[in-house]
């Protein structure tokens, strides 16, 4: 039996790690599973863990008012020193590009514990965009022993950095999580009741936006583009924007969009409610990484409101389009999808490059063999 230590702190990490935890729990003769959370996104994280039925063994409780990247990194390393010394796992698993992922990999390296990096090899090519995620994933990649790349392109990024040993292309576990969620929410009336304000005769546009590199003028542009779309297609579309709680998101969104007819500004959604809404949507405007992978699996075109994206496979496959953060570009690309049925179908029917829901089983099987 091998002891596997899962470390994560944010909701997106949890969503992508939970299928792996479930896969290990289904093989109790092979794996002793240990789940450690950092406590960064406490409320949002708790909702996901409860939905999927996962109870952490350890909570590092790193969240504190006004904390900085320095605090998360330093406090995380100190707490992990104690926990890893006590638990002595055979492998520590981190996911993606968060500061908790990098900190966890660094702590495991200091303890000479094997490191598995899930969603390895994503690169934007700009160390400040997204910040600090681009360097978090690069540094984690340099520390990791096992690299689970979601796509061939991600694998090639690792090869270009001379990371060639134990690199495996497995698809992305977010698709596993999405399929599990769809099964759990199937036919549940609570979701339809929650969104009773939606008019089924109108096309729904889902908007998510929260990236720190867009704070300031880019967010103003995003909001004005949403306003332009709502005004031009009044009576035809409804825009739903679950607004992130960060004040730098709340302020421009509330100021520029709260009085616009057809725009529904709602509280952040629990993951299953977000998946339900994504299912009902006609198209998605987002700066989220996970949604770039999830929405195409549901046949929903995605417009990516960022200047660069590390998920270039979706752009190449035609499931997503990188439109930047200018008011004009966002509005024009969205209007094109609303007006041009052929263009819409081309994106909606493109093949999602991020896997078919078997990623977790592949990763766990490979890990057991190499360990």
C-alpha cells in the first residue's frame, strides 16, 4: 500500500483533485489516502467538498485578513514542514498553478518526497500573465517527479524545458469532475428553482471574470462590452454574471452593470449550480481556466476575455476564441456568435481537446506502477 497526500487550497483545485481522491478510495488495497487543504477559499472550498462527499484529514488554516502571496508561501511552508514530517507520504499530489501548489511542491522537495503534478505543462509564455500562476506552474514543473499533462501541447511545453522523464498525457481531470457532477444533479429540481428568474425564450450568456491582471481598466472594458451586448439584444438575450467577491471585481461590475436591463448580477455559485447554468447557456464569456475546458464538453462556445491563455489547445480546436479585454473585441465576437448560426455551430460542434472522463483512472494507475 502507498500513502498518497493530496494538497489543495482553492475551489478549482478541489474540483480537479476530487476525481483522483475518489479513484484512490475505490482501491483501498493499494492506496492510503490523505487529504490536506490550505484553507484559502474556505467557504467556496467547503461547498465543493460537501457536494462530492470529501472530508479533509488536515486543514492548514492559512487564510487571514489582508494576506499576501508572501504570507501564503511562508505560512504554508512552515505548516507543511510539521505535517509532512508526521505523515511521511510516498507521494504528494498538487494540481495546476496556485501558490499552494508551488508551496506544496517546494515543501515536498525539501522533505525528499516524490511530487506528482496534475495539469502539468500549461504555459502562456508571459511570466506576469497570469500572475502569479505562470511562474507557479513553471517552478512546480521543475520540482515535480511525475508530470500529468492534459494534452500533447502541454507535453511539448515540458519537453521544450528539458522535462522529459515521467511525462504522461492523460487528459484533464476537470472533465471527470464535470461528468460526475452532471450525474449527481440530473433531474434535481433545486437547480431549476434557483434560476427561476431566467426566461427560457431568451438566449442565456454566462459571464465569469475575476483575474487580477484584468483589475482596473480591462475590467471597465469588459463591463462596457457586456452593457453593449445587453442593450443591442434587449429582449433576446439574458446575461448572468456570478460576481466574484473581490472588491476590485465588485466595484466596477456593480457600478457599470447593476442598472442594465437583462443583466443579472448574482452571488458566486456553488460548483453544481455553475455546471447547471453552463448547461442552459447559449455561450460563455470568461477569463476562467477551468471553464475553457468544461464549457466545450457541453457544446458551448467560449470567448476568452484575456490577452493570453495557457489553454491554447481549445483555441486551436475551435472550441474557444481568445478575444482579449477590449470593449470592442468582446462585443463584436459575442455579437457574431449571436447573429451567425453557422459560426456558432462550428464552435459548438468542435471536438473538445481536454479528454473524455478517464483521466483520473489513468493517472492513479500510472502513479501506482511508477511508485
